[in-house]
C-alpha cells in the first residue's frame, strides 16, 4: 500500500540550524522538497568536502576495497567518535594525512605497475632466446662472440652469403662462423650468429648496413654475456612474481586495515556535505530558517516529538495533509507487510505509482508465484527451487538477493502444488516408478483443458485489472477513465455471455443479455476513450489470450522433462543415458526458472498492470544517513 | 499425406511467428540494452517492450494446437 504523507514545515532559529538539520538527518524520514528556483550553491567549504570525498573514494579504489555491504554501523560510529573536533576544522588535517597516505599507496601501485612491465619484458625475452639455448652454450664453450638480429625472412640467405664472403677475405684467422635462426608466430625471424670475437664487428656491420634490428636482452639483464643474461632472466622470472605478490599482500593488508576506516570517513564527509548543502538550500533569513518537505504520516509523531524535545522553543513545526492539487507533487512511499514486501521489487523496476493511487504489490504477491508455479508445474523442479530459494535467503548478501530468494520460495511452493495436480515429478518419473497419477490432468495429454484453464485465469486477472482501473477512475473522479474501464469490463463479460450462449441450456437468456451488455459496453468505451477506447477493448481480448502462454510454457517444460526420461529408455540405464537425461533436466530447470519468472512478470506488467497502473509518481527519498554503496557510488 | 500437411501447417503456424518474434526481440533487445545502460530506471519498461512481440508466437502456438486437435 501507499503510505499516507503529510506536509511538514520546520522553522528554526539560525543558531540551532546545524543541530536541527543533523537531527532531521538522524530521523531519516523527511523528503525535503526545495523549490526548483533555489540555486545550488557552491561554497569553498562544500568544494573542499567534495574534494576530500573524491580523494577518499580514489584511495579506496587504489586499495581495491569494495566491502560496503559489510561495513558495520560500529565502524562508522567509532570513526565518528574519533573526530572530536568539528569536521570543518579538521578537514585540513585529514586532507594532509590523506595526501601522505595517498602518496604511499600511489608508490605501491606505481611499483607494482613497473614490476609488471619488467616481468612482461623478461617473459618476452625468455620466450625469444629459449630456442637458442643449446646454440648459445655451444658458442660460449668455444669462446665465440654472439649477436642476435631481427631480419626479414627472405633475406636470411643473403646475409649468410655476405658474411661468408666477408670472412673469406680475411684468411689470416680461424673464424668458425655458424648461425641459427627461428621464425616466430608473427612471421618475424631472429637470427643468432656466432663467430670469433675479432670478427664480430665485421658481421654486425653487415647487419647494420642492411637495416636489420639488433635484439638485446632486457636492460635489467644486459651488459653481460648471453649465458649470464639468460641466467639473470630465469632468476628474474622467479623473483619478480614473488615481489608483485608481496606488494599485493601489503596492499591487501592495508586494505583490510584501512578500507573500513576510509570508507567510514567517506560516509561521514558525505553526510556532512549533504547537511551543508541542505543548510545552504534552506529558505534562510538572518535569524531563522525554513525547511519543508513530505513525511510519512506514521513517522510524523516521532519526528515532531523528537524535534520538540531537543529544541523546544527554538523550533516551530507545522504540518498538514496534502491538498488534491498537490497529489502529483507528493512522493510515493510504499509500505507492505513482510510477506508481500519482496514483491515490491517488481514495482521498483517501474516509476512509482502516483500518490493516492493503487499499489499493486499485494496483487503481484498473490498472482506471480501462482502463475509461475503453474508454468513450472513439476514437484521435482519445485523442490529444487525450494532448496535454491532457501540457499539464496541464507547466503544472499544484499536485500535484493534475499527478496529474490523469498519470491522464489513462493514460486517453489506453487510449483510443487501444481506438480501434484499435474502428477509430474521430473517429468513422468513418479508415474513410472511409483505409479503416481495426477490429481487433476496430465498436461502433456490434456492440452485443451489446460489451455482453457489458462485463458480463464487470464480473463479473471484482466477483469480484476480493469476493475482496479474503474475504482481508480471513481476515486479520482475521472469520468473518461471510469467509463472506459467499465465499458471494457462490460464488453468482455458480454463476449463471455455470447460465447456461453452459443451452447447450453441458458442460451436463450445469455444471448440477448450478452448483446445488450455489448451494446452498453461499446457506448461506454466510446464515451470514455473514443476510438482509442474501442481499440483498447479489442486489446483486452488479446491480453486474455496471451495467458495461454501459461499452458504453452508448461506443456513445453513437461514434454522436455519426458524427453529426458525417454533417453534412459532408449540408451538404457547406462552412464551415457543418465548423463544425457540429467543434461536435459538441467536445461529444463534453467528454462523453467527463467521462463516462468519472465513470463509471469510480463503478464503482470503488460496484461494486468497495463489496465490501471500509471507510473507518474515521485520516488520518496528521505533525508537520511545513507548506508548503501549504490547511492554513494552514483553520487560520487 | 493429409496428416503430413496438417503437421506442416501447424509447424508453419508456430515457426513463422517465432521468426518474426525473434527478429522483433533482437531489435528491441539491442536497443533496450543500450537504454538500460544509460538509464537503469527504464529496466521495467524495457522488459515490457521486450515481451510484447512474444504474443505472436503464443497465438501461433494456439493456432497450431487447434489445427492438430481439430484435424489430426
């Protein structure tokens, strides 16, 4: 249901402004509603706080800390108590400390980045020279010089020829020229030549003159012979990951120690900033200030009592109910009992309903699991849903996850009940093993009865939606809406009467009554919505037919489960047969989980809520201490 | 022969709307993903828009079942 709201105006003396705003912040119930014409002020103080908040968030990102959900109120309170001076006085101090801390963190991050770069180069060098290892060892054993060059593949023979010719001219010494080359995946070719130390400059000159590129070991292992460089590379390959791990450990320990502290500080700065902005935006004179907003009627008494007790004559409060003209401005706060509250999730995906209209949460809570369970219609899958829902409710970290778990719980119960009605337990396993028969019908054989039942469900659901729309029209004194919905209901009832009138004993009564209702219904539809109203009426018939998906999806799920069992029949009770059957059951389970939820949601969003729901409301955003990371991150 | 023709008719009754639905959902889905990335609050509307073309294939399924039950 939609909570009743009151307009609350808070006048206070300028001297107690900060304390009153802090109290309102603590109360967390007032949706502040400042006129749009009030400009947003940017004072140096607010900018400092914004800067501080940004730094804190930046440091949390460097630390890789993201445990907002686990941040306890105690940690925040502890940080609050350590800040004995007013926050604006210690902003500078915090800022200086943060700068030092940030430098240290940045140092870690830079060092880690640089080590990663070096490791990458060392790995590349190792990959490059490992092919030449035997050749290098042989050359060094013979005391020869080594030189590596990147060359074009087609030029290798040319280089070798030139080198041989150059060495042949110098017959005074034994050159012992030999070479080895390797082509890498990217078609580059690395050639390694070994020759006596004296002749090495001659060979290098040939490569240089032809535009070849020299390969050298990374500078961390350079300036030494190739064998030593290789040893160095292998040593670095072992030591660098250990160094990176040690930085990671240090960062992780720092994150565990400092993350909650910095996050608490971030929250406190964020709250302080919010209070400052509210104070700046309030309608202020020299001696007093005014804050106005909307507050749920059920929290009004507590709020007014608290303010009066704390501030006595320094605060003046005035409250009233919203006038009809103001309904479009009033924020919508939903309040539902714990059993149906999880289903507010479906409404939260839309814009909220307008104030003083209808909150469909309770109806969604009633019909959503019923429809989804009917689509699944298998006690075996229902039991798995039940286990999954209990697990999600126990392990779910966020409220949304726990809500999803509760919704799944409802779906699982209805799946089991419908499974008993259809006699399905992982398809026809219960029938095969225990000769269990359906309480109602077997879906895979009695297609038509299930389809007729689905459409009947749809008719009832759509009529209910239209009825809610009609009530809304009456309450809002909206004649067009009222006539249109009433006409639509009459047209649908007339069609059912005419359909029933074609057969049966009441044909003589139903046929003329149906004709009269159809005429009246069309007149009301035209009166309410013109030609659009008539089209809407036809659309309602399509909406009702759309519920046949309950039978269609259920039928496909039932047949797929039976196909799984058939595989065991065909392949026998073998590992392969059971594997195939299990795979199909897993596929069917996932399809049932996703399909039943999505289609049931669609039936509510399009067919049911489309008849009365208008998401023209405003979100209720109370001025409260924020404790959810999504809100912080959005605003940061 | 007659049964084969009925089976083909039923298959076409489901298959053709299925192709049309797939095409429409692909277009709506890609546009919807972009919209939700920009404005997460439109997720509900996008689910509705994404689900609308499914009615074609559901009605095709009804026609197919009718064909089979009536004539096969």
